C-alpha cells in the first residue's frame, strides 16, 4: 500500500461557497441526479480531495463528496451524498467545451474553469493510474486484486443513467457511483464473492476505491465483444426470429449465479410470518401506487388477492442474496453464446441496507419475465405469444440448473411479477406515459382470477 499526498484547497472553508452557485445550476441537470423536481436548498461538504493539485499550471482534479439539501426528506434521514470529479483549468481547450460547468467567480479557484473531469482523458487516465497503485490519497483508498497494465486510453460511456462509466482501452470498465451511501455496494460485494466462488457468469472486480465505508467505484473486465440481452431480443423480434434458445440459456445462467451466491454468502429460512410480511409490504406499495396512478384503482381487489395468496403460502424456502434488479439490459451475451450477468447494484432508488437484504430468488426470475413482456411490446403488432414462449423457456432453463422450477411456486412468483408491474406503472406514468400500456396489460392479466 502506498500513501499519495493529497489535500483540500488552500482555503477549504471558502471552497464550497465559491462552487455552490455553479453546482446549483449544473447538478439538477445531470441524468444521475436523484432529486429532480425538488429545489436544491444547500450543500454540505463531506470531503474534498485534490487527486491532481489545483495550484499548478496544468489541469487539476478535485474529488468531492457533497451532500445536497432538498426539502421533503423524512425527519432524521440524511441528505443524499454525491460523488463529483471536477476538473479545474485556467483555460479550457475547445474539445472540452461541452464539459464546462462554469467559471468560478470567487474563492480559491476564482477565474478558473470548472468542468466535468471524467470528460478529460488526462484526468480520467489519472484515476486509472491510482487504481493501478493501491494505497491512499487523503480519505480515498484504492485497492486492486492483481497487477494492471500500463496507461490505457479512456472513454466515457454515455448510456449510463444512475452512475457514470469509463472504458479503458476496451480492456476494463470503471463504474463510478454518483449517489453514495455508507456500506459495501452490492455491485462490488456480490461480484467479488462470485469471483472467489469461481462463477464465470459475472466479471470479477480487479480494482475499486472507497472512502470510509462507502464504495465509490469498481473496475471490472470490459466484455467488448458482447451485446446486451435487450438489444438482442429486439433484434430477434424485428427479424421475426424466436428467442427461446437464448432465453433458456439465460435461465441456466441466472440459476448458476443464484447457486453460486447461495454457496458464497449466508442464506436464511423464510418462515410463514416473514412470507406474510413480504405480502403485506407488496400490498402497501399497491395502495400507494393506486393513489399516484388512478388507472390502477379498478384492479386493486384482484391484485390484493394475488398478494394475499402469496402471504398464505407455507413459506418460500430460503432467502439469499440476489441480483435485485434483473432484466434483459443487465445481461450480456458473448460471441461464443455465453451469457454474463452485470450491474448488481440493485434498484438505486432503494436504501442500501434494503438492497443488501436476502430475498427469494423468484424476485429475480419475476424481473426477467417482465423484461420479456417489455421487449415483446416494442414490436408492432404486439407479439404476446413470443413473450410467453420466452418466459417458459427461461423458467425451463432455470430449472435445469437449479433443480427446481420457479413455476412450481406460482403464488409467490405471481406476487413478485405483480409487485414489479405495479412499480412499472408508477414509473411509466411519471416518466414515460406512452409506455404505460405495457405494465397495464400485465396488471390486467395478473389481476384476473385463474
């Protein structure tokens, strides 16, 4: 381990007031900012670290952990903390103009350009170099599981939503968590455990960095010859091809991941009372969703019956660590036909302790079944039979490896499908109203008596 000199700016008390006017405008516009629709009332600086000194003639790189104050938070709940990597230059080259946040007017950085540091190849490359040399830079700690090659050209992936990712030389991908919480992020914790268990379905982390108990970023092998399952499914639909062979293989891969997680991490027995608690939580989410989206109201009695049936089951066997947000977009298929599973962070909007909680594996299965429905709905006319065949093939593949078919516990599987569809209704109503018919068709199907 090495110690690298680092400091905050020469006048740390003046740093935040000087940056706040720019960040007030810039932060809410970022795709990964979770507090959209609520005004920003203030900032609190948790940590400021110069990864590259700010007092030289060249660019500087400033790492911030910044709490953003917004109204409407429950009493006692801390403000969201965001990770920022800010470049600082006296003159910003034209190629970096799109990354500009603004010019600082006062304080220790007065007169300099502040910009998104990840867009600067020199600064992004510096981050990779720190990961290559495990050690400490101020409050930041860098770890690596093996030696990494020398300098690799970085590029930003623009498809990210809740985080940011850099690809280095088509060899590695670095996911940088924007909204951070204390505790091990599942996107580091679970792939590390799976790698140690010898599971080849998940790219094992090769390096990461953290501050305190919070995971800040994870470096993994980049599967450059792979295509994501969502795009492959849409291509199959557009070409009029079946996707059942791929769905079956994906079911087998999912079961392999679940078995490896159960072997690597503790599992718990889910008793009847806990099953009732899961069903009651689903019922509460339904009640809140129906208040937000009145289109759900006619279906509430049928949906409540689905949850009640799950709560009356004798128990759901064991619960364990799962993916938590599994869908076609979280899978990659290589040129050899092998499937990989990625992005174990879970649903970023949920608290970290909830995302790390053991759960029934059928929750992941239900998420994938809903994803096949979504894919089929992108096709005109709607190809419901295509989705049904994919769903059946996926469960068949899962059973071939797991030794148990998720369809043999229909009450719990149906409940998790329903819970996911209710979540989708609220999401689409708020963000993509044109897509609302997709989950509403599932709501109609799931609420009907069988």
